[in-house]
C-alpha cells in the first residue's frame, strides 16, 4: 500500500462494535472520531474506548494508518482528547474547524509535551486540519502556504459544516458542480497542500448509497491532483481505493519516463513516442511509482 492513504474512513469512537471492525474495512487510514460522531454526553466514553483500542493496536503490524479526530479548540475538549489518545500513539490527529496555522502550532506544543511524557519520538504525531468548516477557517487556507508547521501531514476540507454556517440551500448547481464558495475552498486546499508539499485530501461524498456518484467524485478528485478522499461508510472504501489506484497504462508510462531519463543523464527534455517529456513529467512519474 502506498504511504499516502487513499481512503480515510471515519469510525465513531464510542462504538465498540465499529472499532472492532475498523481493521477489516480495507481503508488505508481510519479516523477514530471523537467529534461529530460522538454526542456531548458520550465524549468521556468515546475517549476511554478510543484510548483502549489504540493501546490494543500497539505491536499489531498493519499498513493501515490510525488517526483520531479530536474536538475543535473552541470546545475546550481537545486537551482531554489528546491526553486520552496520545499514549496509544496514533499516526496523527485530525483537527476540525481549524482556523489557521496558529491553532495548529498551539496543538503541536501540546503534542510535544505529551510525546515527551509518554516516551514517544518527538514530532511523531502528525496533524491533518480540516480547513474549511467555518467561514473564518476557510479564509485562512492561504496562510498555511507561509507557515512553518513540521507536523503538518496534509490539508482536507468539508462541505457540510461550512454549508450550515453559510446558510446555503445548495452546495452544487444543477449540473452537480460545486457552487462558488465550495469550489474556491476545494481549489485552495489543493493548491496550498501542493505548495507546501503535503497531502491534499478531498472531502467526502455524503450519500454513501450513491456508488455511481461516489465513483465519479473520487475519479475527479484523483484526476484533479488530490491524494485521497474521506469516507463515512465502509462501503465507500473500495470505490475510493480503486479510483485513486493508478491503472496499468499509467504505471507503464511512468516507468518508461523514468527509464528514459535514467538512460540519458543530464538531459532536461526528451521524446517518448513522439511526445516531449521534461522534468515536471519526470517528477510526476517518480511520484506515481513511489520513488520520491
């Protein structure tokens, strides 16, 4: 499996049944959700179950990455979330309603203290912020391009919370295309993630029964340059994984490009099958083959 997760599946932290099945979903990354999936009165239960489940995964080798979505900073719950889960050493945390790099840096300071307290490698806990769930969050997306955030693994976005904040009656137009605000957020998430060299993860497809619509959205995300996509139901995982997997023709072309430049060291551009290939093509080919 690629080191960049293609499918990111949310799992409610307070459901023992769903936690028990998390490893069997086929998702490249699971996000144990302490935020929207857990009601206020169940937060302590969710923390306890998530913390115990994480500890049970220690020493259990798997290519599947484990992430945890904590509660937003303005709730006052996030420190308790981190205290419960960091001893179990998740790969990273997802930060909802992230309102700019300053919040991510603040969380990074808390993580540093917890890593030290629990004997973890400094800096090992990565951060994936949801950068669009409030209007203020959405307008801070460009700021990530100029911030120094060593823990930043990627950027992702969501349409549901932003739609509620804006009071919209639609998110897509009659053609099924995102309307202006959502299209802007999606494009900025993609561009800024690439600008700082982190993963760009596309938002979820809300109707988990709509397999055709999901497949279309996932293929579009992959074609547009996203590295993966969020999922809210296990049935979505296989569709997303297929959409982001390079096909045989793309892999063969990438190998041909890498081989051609290897055979012609120092050359900036060359021809393959009558087509001019230059350094951007080489970088893209190497990335596709996992060589960078």
